C-alpha cells in the first residue's frame, strides 16, 4: 500500500482523502515505512517550461524530447546498460517514481547550468523569459 503523508510538528498525517481512507483500513499495530520525499508537480511543470523555452530559442535540435534527453545527459544524469556490443548510455528517467524531489532539484540546477552555456545567456534572462512559458 502506498500513502502520501504530510509531516507537521513531528506527526505524519494522510495528505489526501484517498490516503486517509487507505490508512483507516490498517489495523492497529506496528508498521515499517519507507520514506520518499514526494515530487512537486509545479516544479515538474517549471522544468518542462524551461525545456520548451530552450527549444523555442535554439536551432540545433528539431525534436524537443531529444533535446531534453541531451540536456539531461549533459547535466550528468545518465543510465548505463551493459549490452552485447558494449555499454549503452541513455538519459536518466525523470519519471515521478524514478526520481525523488531532492534528485529532481539537483537535475534542474545542473540542466539550468547547461542551458546557460548552450544559449550563451545568464540566469536572469532565462528567468525573465521563463515566465512566458509557465
């Protein structure tokens, strides 16, 4: 069972009605939990707004998804898979179940650094233009 909880004053409580209903079904007793910081949907949307803005302001890539994967790999977020022909390198998955909020924050920061070099601009310029994409 998976529950999303909010921690406040040292106490975890179900975040949504659906989580509360799941928690009600648990019998009294001792449970073991695995904690993972939930991803922020607005931050996820900001990342894809950044990708869209970069894509619209460059002329190297003709496919936005390929550009996103290149930016991810340039930022150092790669997955290596051993194959019969050697090592295959791909962009690391940024799916909600594959990357927690802390790692996603690190990804965003490093991708932003790549973007600044790629577009030859500064962070202030990116932030001013990013507003138009959100």
